[in-house]
């Protein structure tokens, strides 16, 4: 049984050489195009067959009641679901009156390819219709990085075996019929036909639909215009109904003389603006796209991506699949973030409706680090979105009886949508994750303006939260009780180590930032006493540690729980949360995803090397990786503690999460954070990238490069203080090269050195420490990489 | 604003002297009649106005999907709701074509009275119709204790100011329209019109309806027959439709010549039996009732209650309201339990739909102790019901990965219906509560046959649960992690003291019982090794204790949590769970209901007197009594630790929970456990009743009587080993008198003594220890009793 599509291994593209209808939904996710504002799943041009049709606009959602069989105070009443907006990618084809549907007739050839350098999804197919007519179909599709509201398609059809009459229907379709959703009828109602028609237009080659969501009241407009090239027989008409606007082009074709259609689509939405305003906005965007033309859009797209790759590319030698995977990953991370413009980066980007299109903590903890070091100018936008939602977060804090701001665990518009508080509201660490993403961005870019405004607000409000959430005990130790850390197989614990460490950083960074911007701090009513309270709480923060085991505790008492009985857990019972109740998972030593390990990644200065080694080994034996967020963190700590083969295996898992559909849910959208984790595993793992804090601010970048046997070379570039530093690692040395700018001090395996733009500096790689191989829970050892020199051999049990 | 009905204070009845429509629903609950099989709320005869119409049959429920915005493994998918069955109590009246509806016209007088000795609800009214005609209406209603399927009504109407034509419509009505329920439409669908018509019959004076529930598939039949007495003009006809069967009696009346109708109603239901079988069953029951006649039913009811009161009455001198309240309480406890016959005793009995008609742990922990000491022959039935649900409980244990049986937190038919697992599934203590209720019953009655069968099964399966739920740590201490104790403001804790102590008793009792019934134990596969494992776990059970405070911990680490900020909590924010999120309640020292205090009540031998005093004072300061289950336990421990005035105040709270509607939800049904708590507060509190365990079995009853100043006398009778012991306490001495049977050894304030049936034994009361007054959270001191000699003075803050 094939459960995921298979692709050829190529350095700069993802190519599928035949169509497998069983895994169509997965391929729609990996071939999704987006610019962070518009998202188009990789659906076939003709609309059907499909796994999940999808056209999304960042922020466009519908609300629905959240049902509780037993409610509670502070439970969010309203959920939000990203909806499928007007679909502008549909181009249906009739060949002699036979609709082109690849489930019927015969597919002679079918190839799709996503080019990471051009940003174009190409498709070619040869198809024999049920009555025997053979046609060639080709299309190219882009969602523009440079014209944010615009997407475009070139569509060509040509008969191969004689004259044919074709009809091509290019459409805008609202309220597309979706695969049926089980469950609460009120939730289904919110997503099944979410759009109410406001305006429908079709004239000459121009189409337009304007709709409004029923409850959330968002106005969504889509417009299209077309260029048609074909033989003299070519004719077209345009028609519209409330939910469809359609251009129908007919032509009598002969081999060698294709019909070619260029479709320019523009989108706009607003919760505030009037119908004429939104209507004009999309018409204007289409007109601009027509004026730029297809070739112009293609050239601009290429240019945009050339600049991106110059700063972001990671070269990997020795494992062609990883080389491809990291570029696939970076391309999709860019697509999720490029033009969001003060909107969230959802967990699935705009590639599918998984997690209802919600944004979680992984944006700040996994995606933003990668963007900060590669395309830092994309980072303020998602953080400004968080900043824009501060009023909702302050209101949520007030509702929970806390000071400052409490950001939602999952949301589209800033309101909490998590309906299970032990793994939602209680996961307060998201607040530090957001605050420290702002600190990281400022530390790496020196963007003082951002720090003074958004940064300071985010830090102060989160510091206030932490101070009110925790309390001092009789000995003066500061505890944070009743919270849930990153590991979702534990909940409502005391002193989660990750949370406490992040809160400590958060409190210190807030205390620092208010000393740098006293006027703004005064505006927020922060005085020296308040800042002193933050510093004190940070200084006295509890750090649970089991002396007899010599390891940190994930939370107070964690190491005293019963160990999960891994030997009695058959492979088919993973992921555990689908086969065991939370009550049992929560009270045993079993870990869904990196928690202490993530703490060591995020706050490395808080641990000695020996503590890292012991902690890593201890938690490695308990971590089952039922979350896609885990492997990348484990890769980094495995690399840092010298377990390079293990790190390499985890890199493979993070990198192939979607390409190999490891969690069997790529159909719902890509795991953007795991894709970002591919970069993290390579750069923070094998590159050993680490920010070194001085008084809570990052002043120094360190590297501790070391490659696994299988990789002969890894090279990457990081943005730092407006400069670009290239690091090129092989088995014996690392070469540091400043692409531009003033000399830069960095650390190489702890030793300071200065890199200039004049000439590269080479440093030898020290040998890795030799430590016993950490053990994973039975059956949860990561699959090794298949290449012979990288073979990950399963030790005997 | 009157928020509860007001009643005259009388020793043997509850009398309401005027009708207050604002609090109609509350009065319907307190005037509800039941025999544990049939429940009729105290609705007005004519059906409207009503607060909540209600006719219930123990066990008749409908299923509905349980909605989860975020589901989880092991979450129950199906909920159950007790439904309003065919209403047999409706007798509508038309006076010269004007329907008698007390919202219109003028009510000259209206009195209702529930007599605890006759078991009859009487009503008299004088009403002026909108066109000026005055009538007297009277009715008497009973639900028979002796003929389980039968209820009966005598209804009389008489004009007072001249000739009148009346029509009386006596009905059986299915699918009565109920007040609208908000929330999930699928749940509303399950309760709004739950009955599907199968048969409808009306002939002469006989009526019958047979229905079936849509999803749970339970067949419900009701039949009625009538005796009509009136002037010669009296005529009647019977008619039926699918949901109503109706006898209409018309008569031309003059003053002094009333129309009198006697209505006999019979109910039956089955999930298995055929329509003819159920149909015959109710017809037969009605025929038997007609044969007994109204006077016969009344005499049998009186006789049944005379025997009940002989064994159960508690006499209280010095506080007439408490005297009334304890009889009201005992009457309703009896009504909930009398003829359930292998069905549950729901939390609200059959007095309303609160908690969906579910049965919880309070049946075993509050209701069964009272029944065990007063009407012990009612106790096996609800325990046999638990025993009958063992297959479902074993299946639930299997689903949760545990051994033995896991009883549901809330249920009608034995399947778990709790949709919030931290306060449902995690509250494992219910399993020990059930097991120890069986042990208590056997210990007090010597019912070996019950012990050998139901008792042994319940003990073995729960012991297996505890052994698998807990684990030994490296030092060999046995811990039970991740559970929730009685206090619902804490959850998912380690080593809840109450749970651990009850589990310890449970494990020991199981190990004991298998040695007494080795053949039956072998049938269950229990060998000596397994029993030894139970004894070991019991012996090494963790008992969390804070050495520096010198108090037991409610759960491990509880005393280290931050204290709830009671000073910042305004009175209107109670109950806290309606104003603060669980996340905050769970992580702070704040207690909804007795937990350690309940542990000291249930397992007194585990604590020294000094520990009891310190624990009581410590937890008293944290307990807000947002549960009706708390006051009675606090009364007992207050009395045991010498705080007699405080105990008296808590007795008042438990006793008046429903009569004064202290929690503002008596409209949904009575708090049967709190009613039982009235007896517990008096008998275990001021009587100091305590079972003294020897090797896990109760061999000895102890008393430590002591009265608060305000009470001059408390006397009660307890059933013990087939005998009845009367204890009569005044301010200076206790008099012990054996009503019948062989001499009995008991303890008086710890000193052994023998009581014989020949003559009473007097013993002086030692003075109470003098200890500082415990403090409650600000504003949560219980209201004192109002009588001058019992004045509970608020100390200065």
C-alpha cells in the first residue's frame, strides 16, 4: 500500500512523475502555493478529482460555537475555522463534450513539478478521453511574492491525434462542495457553505465574486481576467451566478495549434471595508497583474527567490534527499511567511485546513528562528500580529485572574479557541515563546524601533503575566504551578522546567528593555519596583532537579512517576494519545515531544555539558515523538552531545515529515514547524549555531560544527546585525566567510574569533565526545538514513 | 426578593400556606413523591402553571451524543439523561368552560402539605374563576411504598357560591412540553420529545399509553383507572391520541355536593420485555390498586412509614426547625431508596432532572450509611445495581489500561457519562466508596450471603483496580498518581489522602474477604499471591504529611501551593467555579468540599486526636463549601474536635440546603446526599457514632455524644446486627437502650460497655476540649442557627 506520493530526488525541485489518486490530498499539500496572504492547494486545474479543494486567505475564518458536554468558567465559547474561500484556480476542460476528469478515460502521462527557484508549479499531462481523443494539457501556476493579491495560471490544451472541439471553463467558485466533516452539526454548518453572496459579475473576459462570511462578517472578493490565444475559431462568453462566475472559451483545435489561456486572479478581504472598496481593490490588482503580464510575474518571482536563496540556502553534500528536503522546507517556510503582513503564520501555513488554520506557539519557537537567521525582514509581521492582538490577550488575562497578557493557545484572530484547557490555557509557555521571539529578532537585527514599540509592549505584558502566575514559597523560591509544558503527555504540573526557564528569560529581558526605553516603560506604568520584582522572580525561579539521578526534572516530581510500560506497547498503538487516555499518559513518565530537550536548546547557558548529556540520555529513553515538533530538537541535542548518527537520523525524520507523510496527515496541510526544524537540525545541530546571552541579550553567535560521517559538506548563511555570514563545514574544518559588512566576532567551539569580509577563516573541528548510545523507548528509534555511508544500523536489543 | 418557598415549622409535616409562582419549581422538588421506582414532582394537579413538570421511572433514560470540541481517547461518546416519562398526575379542571389556571382569576387560599407519617401530599385551594365563580379544590396524592408500580390521587371539586358546570380531565400525557434547554441541539433532541408512541388506549374509565424511547429503546407503559363519585348529572367519556389518553368527567355541581375522582395510576418499563407483557403488567397493577382501594393504599402507606420511623426517627429538642428538617430529610432519603429494586439511587433521587438523573459516589458515601443504620434492608438493592454493572466497569477498566473494574463517575445504566475527565474518570475514589459501602453493610448486618456474592466480587475487582492504578517507588512506598479526590477544586494530583486511605481500606477488606470465602475467590482467580500484593500495597500506602505544619496534605505538595486570595474574593463570586477557571482553582490552596476532613470521617482510626484537631483547623481555613456535600462532614469533625457551636451551624446548613434553597438549585431536584448529611451531622456528629475497625471489619460501634448548648436533647436509633439500639442524649448524659435482641457491646467515649434489652444504661458526658475557634475563609463562616439559645455569633474580623 502506498501511503504517500513518491518524488524524484532533485536538488531544486519536487517532481511527481505519475498521478496516484489514492494520495491526491497529500500531493495537494506538498504542491501548495502561497505567499503568506493567498494559499492555493495543489489541486488539479480541472477541480476534480480532488482530495481537499482549497483556496485560503490568511485571516479569513468563520466562527462557530464550541460545544462542551460539561462546560467551565473561562472556556472559550466560540471556535474559529479557516474557510475555503472563492476558488480561482479552477479551469475545467471539455474534450468533444467529455469532461476531462482523470478518473475516467486513460492517463498516458502525468507530471507535476514544483520549482523552488522559480516558484512555479508546472503540470503536463496526456490524456485519452473516454471516446478515444488524445490531448496534451499543460499548466503553470504561481502565487506572486511581489504582487501580494495576485495569482496566475497559464493553461494550454492541444489535441494530439486529430481535430477536436474543446471548451475551457475558467471559473471563480464560492462555497465549493467539500468532503463531509463528521461531528457537531454547528461546526459543519460553519464550514460547509460559509460564504453569503454579495455580488456576482462576468463580462467579456472579466469575472468577479464578492461574498461575506455569515457570522464573522468578513468580506471576501476575488476577480479574474484572462488572455486567450487560440485559432480563429476561438470564441468566449462569460456568465455568472451568485456562487460562480465563469468564462467559457470554445475552439476547434488541430494538433500543433493549442489553445492557451492566461488567467490572472486577484483576492482581497476585509472585516471593515465596504463592498465597493473591496470590489475596486481586486479589480485594480487584476489590472496591475494584466499590465505586468505573465512573463513579468515570472521574472519578478524568480528575482524574489534568487534573493531569498542567496541568504537562506543550505547546501548539503552526501545526502541528496536531505538536500532536496531542506530546500523544499525553506521554500514552504518562505511561502508561509513572505507576505502575511501583520497576520499570523498558521501551523499549516495556507496549505490545508489542519488544526482549523490556527496559529500556535510553533510559529514563534520553530518558524521565526529560521526566518530571523535567513529573511529577518519577514519576522516583524507575525510579531506585529501578536502585538495587534494584545487587547484580546489582556482581556483573556483579566478573565483568568492574571496580570498582563495571556496569548491564546490556538487562534485565527487572537481570541482563544482551545477547547481543552489542560493542553491549551495551561500551556502558558507560549507567552514566553512570543516574547523571546521578539528578543531574538531584535538581538539579531538591532531593530531598535521594533524593540521600543512592539518589543517592549510584548515583554512588559508577558513579564507581568509571569509575575502574577507564579508565587514565592516560604523559602523564597519562585514557583509556577499548574501549567503544561511543550510535552503534551504531561499537564497541569508544578515548575515545568522549560516554562520556568523561558519565564526567567522573559522576566529578565523585560527588566532589561525597560531600562533602555524608560519613557515607553513609563507609558505602561512600569516603575523600578515592578522591574525589580521581575528580576527577583527570575533570580529565585525554581529549577526542578533530581539529585539522585543527576538530571533535571521535566516538572517537579516527574522523575518519581511510574515509567510508561514501553515493552507492553505495540507499534500500532502509536501515537499514544489515540490509544490511551490522557489520565494515564499524564501520570506516567512518557513524553510526546521534546520538553527538557527543548529547554536545553532554547536556554543552553542554563546547563553544563554534563547535565546536557545526562538529561538528553534520560529523556531520550522516554520520548516517543508523537509530535512532529520533536525530532528537530532531538537532532540538535544529539549533535551537541556528540551523537552524530542519531542526530542525522532525527534530521531525516524532521526533513521527510511531509515528503514521506510520516504522521499520515500531510493531506490536511504541511507541518510548517517541522519543515523549519529541518533547518534547525542542520544549522543548530550540525552547525552548532547558538546565541550566547549576556545580560539577557544576545551579543554573540557561536558555532560548534560537527558533521555525521555520511555528510561530506554542509554550508549555510545566517543574517546577523545586517550582515551575512557564510559557514561552510566539511568533515575536518569549518570555513567562516563574511559576505559583506563590518568584521564580526563569533565563537567556534567556544573560542572567540573575528571574521571579516576580506577572506574566509578556517578552523579545525574537534572530535566529538564518545558517550554511550542513548536508548529510545522500544520501537521508537528513528529510522536511519538509507544511503550506504549514512546507514543507521539498529543495535541489537 | 423571595428565592425559596417558606414553610411553617411543624414536627411531622411540611406545610406551604400560600402559592408563590416565582418559586414554584423549588416547591415541586420539596413536595415530590417517590418510592424509588416512580417519582412524581409536586406539580399542581392541573399541570400548569409549572416550574418543571416531572414524572420519572428509575432507570428510564435516553442517550445522546456527548459533544467534544477537542476529543480524546477513552472519552465517553454517549451521554444519558433521565427523561420525563408519561405524566399520570394531570387532572385538569374547567369551571364553566374556564380552565382552572392559578395564574388567572383569583386565588383565595392555597395550601399544600406533605405529611411524613402518612406519606401523603395534600392540597386545598379556593379559587375564583375569571368570570367570578368560586370553587374549592382539594387533592391527596401518594406514590405507594407497598405497591411499587402504583400511585394514586383523590381529587375533589365543589362550587362555593352557586351552581356550576365543571369538566374534569384526568390524563396520561407523554412528551409533555418542557422548559426549553439551551445548548447542543442533539442533547435537546434527546429530551424534548423522547417517547415514540406504541399504543394508546382509552375505554370507560381506563386509560393506557405505551411508548418507547428512540435511542435507548426502553419501553414505558402507564395505565390508569378511576372511581367517579358525583351528582346524577355526572357523565364521562374517554378518548386517546398517540401521546395522550384522557378521561373527561362532566357534572353540574351545587355547593355541598362535590365531584370526587379517585385516580389509580400504574407504571412499568423494560428494555427487554414485549409490548403485550409490559401492557399487561400495568393493567394488572392498576387492577390490584383498584382492589386495594384508596383507603387500603393509605393504610398500607401509614403502616410502612410507622415501621420506618420506629427505626429511623431522630428526635431533636431545642430547635424545632432542625427537628422538622431531619424528618423531611429522612422521608426523602427513604423515598429515594425504598423500592428501587436493583436500580441506582440518583443524586437527586427521582425529584428532578438535575445532574441528568445520574448516580454519583454520594449514594455510597452519604446515602447508604444512613440507610445502613436505619433501614438496612434497603441497602443491598443499590449495591446489587452496582454489581449488575460490573461488566461495564470491567470494560471501562480495560479501556483505561487498568485491571479489575472502574465504576463510572456518573451514569444511569452503568456506562460512564462524565465528559470532563479531570473531575470524572480521575476521581477513582468512587471505586473504594462503593466497595466500602458493601463492607459497611455487611459489617453492620452480618449479611454473609451478600458478602459471599456481590460483596466479594465488588471488593476483588476494586482491589485489582487499586493495585494496578498505583505503583511502588524506589523506596517501596506505594503511590497513586494522577487522581482527583472528593474536593473538585483540585484535580489530577499525586497521593490524594482520602483516595489513598480508602484504597488502603479497600485493599485490606478484599484481602480479608477472600480468606473467608476461598471457593468464591478461586472462581475469580484470586490466589494467595494476589491477596498478598493487596496487603503489601495497603501497608506501604503513601500518606502525604507536611512535617513542618504538622498536618496531613490533601495530596502530595498541596500545602506548598499558593493560598487562594480569599480577601480579594467578593461574596458574589461564590461558587468559585462559576467565576474562576479550573486552571486557577486547581493550582491553589482552596477547597470546594471536605476532602481530608472526609478522610478523617471515613477512616478515623488513621488519625490521632491531635492530628484531627490540627487538620480540621488547617483545612477549615481553606474550605469554601461550594458543594452541598461539605457541611455535613465539617459538622462531624467540628463536633469530634469539640467545636460544638460550629458543628451546630454546619448541621443547620446541611439540614436546610433544600428547605432554604441555599444553593439556588433546588428547582432541579433535592440534594439527597445533603439530606442524608443531616442525619450524619446529628448522629455521627453529636452522637459521635463511629465504627471501630478490627482487621478491616467493623466489630464495634462507638459513640462519643456531646450536644451544643442550644439542643437540650437528641435521640436516635441505629440498626446493628439485627438489633435496634436507641441512644438518647441530653446536655449531661447519654442513655443507651437496646430495643430488642441479645446484649450488645458498644463504646461510650472510648470506654467499652454492654447494653441489654432489659434496662437502659446512662453514662455522663465528658466536657469538650477547649480549642481555639477554627477560622473559615473570609465570608464563608456558616450562618448560625437563629433561635436565641443557639445563636451563632459572628466573631469580630
